[in-house]
């Protein structure tokens, strides 16, 4: 991950559940787990140049495995 999440993730919403997650086979192969979710939320992130920005982040999550593969989708105006 090229950024660091500084605050708690808020306004968490599911984007895809179970078989709707397109990369579920790759996730199972890499991490294990059975039922994968793709989620999105808002968090404050620290970028490599040291600035802090509010961003919409997306990630995959499975019970017992945890949150994996965070990515910034867009920056949110504060």
C-alpha cells in the first residue's frame, strides 16, 4: 500500500458481496477465505509526501482473513 490510513474508516458501504466480487477466485487463491466482500468508506490518509487528505478507499474483506488490498478511489473535499 503506497499510503497510510490515519483515521478510522467511516461511512462503510458494501459494493459487492459473495459471487458478485469479480476477483474472488484470485482472493481465495492468495489469502484463503470463503465469502469475500468489497467495501468502500471514507478515511483520512497520509500520502508519501507527508500530506493528509480525506479519501474514499475501497478494499476486500473476508471473515477470519481481515481487510486486504486497500486502494484510493478518489479524494473527497473536506
